[in-house]
C-alpha cells in the first residue's frame, strides 16, 4: 500500500515537473504576460462578502468557521493587490472601437 502511494506521489511530481518545463518554455517564447490587477480587485470584492456570509452562517449553525476564514484572507489579499496597483488598471483593458468590438 505504501509503495502505491509513493508511486502516485512520484507520478504527480513528474507530471508537475513536465508542466512547469512546458510553461517556462512557452514564457521564454512569448514573453511575460501582463497582469490584470482589476481582476484581482473584482475577486477581492467578491470573496470578502461571500466569506463573511459563510462565517456568519457557520456561526449561526454552530459549526467551526474555519471554512470561510481562508476565503476572507485570500479575498482581502486580492483586494489589497488590486487597490495597490490601481494605476495599472487602464493599461490592460482591451481597446473597443466605435462598433463595440474589441
């Protein structure tokens, strides 16, 4: 049983290594992608209230609220990242012409 688990972990590590090598190769060809900080802000705005509701519901039902706390922390981090780079929001928006097409 232990050998099977070890082989599964080894297979996961090998697949992860192959994917990482392919991603590095692709990044070298295409260059660095631009980060869309507005998306980080939107995710933060979405996850913070959702996690608060999740924690309140878990408190009312008297179950541990550790389910909502990581989402709250992650949403807060996304919100901070998005707000800290607010000046870069306009750079990544697609150009829309007069016909409404991108």
